[in-house]
C-alpha cells in the first residue's frame, strides 16, 4: 500500500468517525441529543462530500468533482428559490443552515449507496 491508498481510505472512513466523535462530544457537553445530531451533521457534511468524491474515483476510475460541484450549485439554487417563494423574505442564516443540512442528507445517501455498490462490485470481482 502506498501513501495515496492510505489517505484515500482515511478520507472515506473519516465522515463516520467525525460524526461519531462530534456527536459524543456535543452530547456530553449539552446533554441534548437533537442538538448533538444537528451539530454532528453540520460538521460532517464537508467530509461526506469529499468521501463521495474519493469513492467515485475508486469505483469508477474517474473524477466526478465537477458533477458534484454542479449538484451542490443546483441544490443551492433550488433551495433558495423554494425558501424565497414560501417565506417571501430570505433569512440567509436559515437558508445556509437548511442548504447545508440538505447537502448532508443528499451526500449521506450517496455515501451509503456507493458503499453498498462497492461491496457488491468487490463480491463480483472475487467470483
């Protein structure tokens, strides 16, 4: 194994570790589970995006970074438009927080789907 493989493995595992550590620390400090989950999601989102990027490189042998950035941009536009239509006035703090949490949810699902796809692909390569 070379250093790039080690870094890639660390980046792919990092979101789970960061979520767990952030959750435990926030839970310990605030004693409030909903707040701990929200803060953990906020902290983990960037690492999920990075992990999905690395997962795609490993599984498909090419980078989809531009598509990921395009997805982030389109989700942002759609979220701002829907928020403005429903609220009439844009509260940037709420918009950014909501957008970031939608990104967490989207990339958590992509992360799980790529994880499952990688396991299935590995099984078929062994057979």
